[in-house]
């Protein structure tokens, strides 16, 4: 009985990653230099972008270095009512209703993130500006039906979305 060639598995993974990266709309795909620049910046951008699947782990590591908080997955299972994550003393709650997804951040004193970045497991990347906290709370809602907010709402609802506060 012959063992499976480990190079074959690596080649299949590389081909799959390249195929997935190439299938993204070229107008929304992020190149490597732009990927590194965005991971290091705090600027917000309005459009949804796609991180090539092969570079997703690198992007998440780079972004985590400059973020106040990096929350890779929800600690509680998502439900129809939402989910809750607690990371480094910051509570991230998601509440869901028929038309909107609500995000409520409870921040410790001295932490005032400027933006929220959402990175989906498929590489979808959305960065949203945040308002200043009021009594340690930042909250906002996103419409599930408005085209400019639908991607962000979908990402916030997913317990597999990586959330960064920057």
C-alpha cells in the first residue's frame, strides 16, 4: 500500500487557493502591496473588498498586530437573537431583528476604536467608521436590505467572521 504523496496535497491546496483568488471580481480583489498597506492603516473605505483566499491568514495576522482587539470567532453559538463575544475586556454583542443587525460594543475606559473591520471566511473585507463611545458604549445598526450595508450586516451576523477594532 503506497502512501499518499504530500506534495500532491500541497499542490491541490495551492491550485484551489489560486482558483478561488482568481474567481473574485478583479475590481474588488486586493493585491499584495495593497493588502499590507490596508492591514497597517486605520483609514476607512466604503466598498466591500476581497482578500485573496491564499493571503487571508497573512492579512489577519498583520491586522491583529495593529488592532485594539482581534476576535477570530464567537465564543457562543449564533442564534436568531444574535451572539456575544468578550475579548480583552471588550464586549461585542450582535442583536438581530427582521430588517437590521445591531452591533453594541462595551469598551473599557481609555479604549476608543476609530473603525470596525470585518473579515469573512471567504475573504470578504468591510471596514466601517465608528462613532466616539458614549459612556463606554458604541452602537449602530446595519440594514439587511440596503445594498451598501448588506455585506457588513451578513458578516456581523456570522459567528465565523473575524472582527477587528482599530
